[in-house]
């Protein structure tokens, strides 16, 4: 049974930073595409960024230059470093795994809330 557990969300002021973590089991992050998504109430889930199988990264335009995804292969953990946070980044953030694109993945975590205030 695939498990994805996000952590690291919270409240932060605009301009601040947060790092989200996602512990994934048993899918190895080295052999699966993995990524981050976010959703606000009333809107569809939006892809933030993901690692393709070849290791390349893709980001949605709104976070380019501010957000960075990385992974710890030994721990099988996916990270999302978020800098220069804006009010518009407020959302529930989810990690996903396997067959990921900016539209979807096969498996999802339960999410962690990020709230950015002025």
C-alpha cells in the first residue's frame, strides 16, 4: 500500500519561507516521477512542480524562481522549498507519486496547509 505523508505546513508572512516534506513508501523516488500540487477551496488541484523519471524538473510558471523541489534518496523523501511566499500561495499542498505530470499523479498524500498572510 503506497503511503505519502506530508509535513512542514504552517502560517507564514508574505516574503517568508517554508519547506515541505513528503515521506513516501514503498515507491522509490529514484524510479518514479514525484511532485507537488496545491488546491484552494472551490478550485481544481494545480501542479506546482514535479520530477520526471529522467530526473528533470518542471514547475508551473507562477512559482518559477521561488520554489524548488528536491529529494533525499536515502530517506525516500520529497521536499518543496518555498521562498518569497505570496498571499496567492495559500493552499493545501499535496505530494504525489507515479506517472506524475503537472496535471496528476497516481497516488496522493493527505495534504498539509500553507497559509501566507500580509
